[in-house]
C-alpha cells in the first residue's frame, strides 16, 4: 500500500478535519468573550477558508485513483461532487452567520464540517463498509445539528425522531449489506456484481434489495419512510434543515444510484406498464410514485413554510428516484443535474426562511405577508427559488425536470413502458404550483400589518442568496455549464 497516494486521495477530507480543530480551538480559546455574531463571523471565515483549501486539494488531484481497493475511489465525477458539497457547505455557513439559535458556535460549525467530511467520503466509496461508516458519520452529525436549538422544545423532539428513524434505517441497511456479503463473498460493489452475475434472483437477494431500499429510503425521505422529515425540517434550526435538505440529498442519491446500478447489476427486473419483473426497479417505481403523490398532496394543507418545504422535498425525492430506476447513462446525468440544482434552490429557499423567521419570530405562511414591500430583494430571491422548485422556465428546476422526464420516457423507447411514471410526475408537478403560489401570494399580493417594520437582511446572507438565485437562473439558461462535468 502506498500511504502517500492514500494521503493525496484523502487530502480534501484531511484539510476539513484540520479546519474542524481550528474552528473549535479559535472559538473556545480566543472568542469565548465575544458576541455570538462576532464568533459566527470568525468561525465562518475559518470554515470557508478550510473549504477553499479542500477544493484546492480536490483540483490538485483530479485524476483517477483507487489506493484502497474501493474504500476511497477518486475520479473526475466524485471530485466534482465533492466540489458541489463544499460549495453547499460554504453557502450553509454564510446563511448561518445571521442566526441566534445557539451559543455553541464552534461546535455547530465543526459539526457542519464533519457532516461534509462524511458526505465527501460517501461519494468516493465503492465498498459496503466504507459506505456505511461514512453514511453514519454524516448522519450522526446531522442528528446533533437538528437538536442544536436548545431554546426550542421542538428541536429536541425533531432530533429524537430523526435519530430513532435513522437508527432503524441503519439497521435495515446493515442487514441488507450483510446479506450481500454472504451471497457474494465481497464488500466491493463491482466484485459483488461480478460474483452475482448469471445467478437467479433467489429470495435472499430479494430481501437484500428490499432492506437496502428501505435503509436508503429513510435517508432520502421517500414514502413510506418519510415520517421523520417534516418534524426534523420544522424543529431543526433553519440552516441545519437547509443542509439536511441539500448536501445530504446530493450524496445520498448518488450513492443509492451507484449501489443499485453497480452492486445490483443484473438484478434490475422491470417496472414497465403490464410488464413487471422481479428486481429493484419495480420497488423503486412504487416508492417513487407514492413519494410524488403523498408529498405534493400533503404539502397543500401545510401552514408552516418549513413543513411545506419538507413535503416538497419528499415529492422531489420521488422525481429523483425516476432517474435511478430508468438506469441509462442519460438518466444518471439527468439525475445528478436535478439533484444538484435542487440542492442549490432549496438551500436558497431555506435561507429566505431563516431571515423571515429571525425578523418575525415564526415560519408560518402568514409571516411572509407583504414581503415584497418589506424586503424587495429578499422577496425576489424567494420568487426565483419557489418558481424553480415548481419547474417554471427558464429556471434550473424546469430544465432539471425536462432532462429527467425525457430520460425516463426514453429509457424504454420501444414500448414507452415507463411513460406512466412520467405522466404521474407531470400531473404532480402541476399540483405543486398551487402550494408554491400560496407563499408567493402572501409575499406579493397581500399586505403586512400596518406597524410591520422593514426587514433588514444581513449583507452576508443577502450575498449568499443573490449568488444562489443567480446560479439557479444561470443553470436554467445555460445547463451545459453543469452537464459537461456530469
């Protein structure tokens, strides 16, 4: 084993680990007597510098390497996804600087960075053991981030639900992985596929498929494994919820697609209309359909914007699962484009909610009344983010849905067997217009209370939101800027 090659491959994660120690040391030793805002500013500066250093090391070692035989696989795609995760982390840190939900600033920022390390290791893993370990590192950090607002009892309740459901999903996932190892004699995904090639779809392999889908179904908040998501999104500090909805989605969907298409190669089955065959695609088709229907219909009746975004995330998880089950090169590219642009958009939407929540004391839809008069720039960013989530052209959300639905419709071009899923997705997208427009109606049509003051947006947060809105517009008008890397 070449330890220098291992260190070079893990240099971005090592840079972030050192940044974690620096953030904790500076906050505890030098900044304890300062205000929360000053401590957030200092910690954010160190965190962003650490992310930039990690990005530099990622660019420095952009070629293919596999020094640990699947434990840490580095290629151009995984490196690009690491850069995306680092960018989402930077935006999360910038949005967090205006928060007053905790006095433990160093601990909060270090947990965001630790979660990022886990997600970066996750996208580089092609071994079941490394996948599980990195997934748990990210998950444990996110559980604690959910509980970080000690002034809010809902935060503790949400974290407990998230932790219990997450522990259950880890048990299912580990059980499925153990069956895979028993059947194939390996924990390496390509080796598993090679050892299982040509074998019949026996009951143990079917159980392994189902338990793996259940385990990742919890992680991506797909129906019927979604029950933790609305409470976690509502109870968690809003920047924490933003990171759960964005960064973890990118890594989780990428590794889910890798496990199913690489590890379960040959066990796909069929999900075409009136042509079902045993395998993982019919399972994913049912989960995707349930997620789209329940997520969109339940979002209609929500009065909290954070819960609305949670059910919206469940619906979008259903759309993303279409890209997994189509299982073509075009569908995998469309899936990555969709999940990256969705992450940027939902992070921006939660950033707007953070500002409104700090100014008005709540995240109810009524709290957004008159936002266009109280904070014009903020309301314009909200307009871009929500219309993108709804799939309105020329924003990135529309292009993402267009690519994804086209890929799924063309996956079985002879019989259009997956067209039923595309039709369902388009119908549910039309339903989603209603609840996004409910929020925009409050912001642009209704008036705020007579004595409602103007909302002052911190310049750091405004800078991050404008940049996110600009990226959403740019990637909608020029999607090739992103697809060329995918």
